[in-house]
C-alpha cells in the first residue's frame, strides 16, 4: 500500500499519468491497485502497486477500508474502468483510475518496475500460439491434406475472439504453469 498522510483526492474520477506521479510523491494516502493478470504485472508495474487481478477483485477486497481512496490501473484503461465500477458498487467511497492505463504511463516516459524473468504478455502468447498452429496446419497439409482444418479452426477462433471479445485460447494459455504467479510476483505489493 502507498501510505501518504492526507486524503485530498476527489471522490471519483480519472487521473492522468503526471497527476498520479505527483500524488505518489506528495504525501497522500491511497491504495494503488493493478487489475491486470499476473504475467502482465510481472512484466512491468508502477512501484507500490498491489496486484489484484480483475477476476479476483470481489473476493479479495472484503476486509479493505472502504474510505481509503483506490486508484485502479490496467493496461489501457478498460479493465481499470470495470474495476472502478465494481469497487464503487462494493461501497468504496473514493475510486479512481489511471486514464489510459499503463500504456499512457509508459508513453509519458514514467518509470516501471520490471521482472526480467516474466513470461510474455498473454496477448503475445496468443498471437505466437495461433501462428505456430497455422504454420503446423499448413505444413502438415502437404503430407496429410485434412490437416488444413487446423488452419481453418485457428482462423475461425480468431474471428470469433474479435467479434465476441472472448478468447478461448487466451483463457487456456492463462492457466498454463508459466503464467502462474511466482512467489516474488504474488507477493509484490500484496499483504
């Protein structure tokens, strides 16, 4: 937790990266919550952020101080907006989000803590796996023509993922052992 003495944050709203950077150093007290996945958190995070993946949010904040300002961070701002809405519904009085997420933070040239041993981001793993499967389907079809079906299956899965914003391959890859939090990552910024 980032411990700072006064509560000068407004009730709700967005903070730009420079505003958050200034608040990190000016003595305010708030909880900086990173709602991305474990691999994303390990790959780069704002110093002092607490890892709280979006899908674990409700179960892990039950005993938290509802009056302490919360600042949610995501990759682009989408997940942090969802987290902020959930926290507000759960009774948190002061909920904010980093406008533009970590992409905006990095674009502003602000520092990130990184773990050099972190796995690739999940989106990159999905692209790599889809590419390997397409190449395998194409290559295998020279020896066994029905293998071209693998290429069609991957293509259909990518189209479905784009239309529905649900990616089965991503969900499967997220459960792989290399995407599990290490002791260092799981403990970083967490109680």
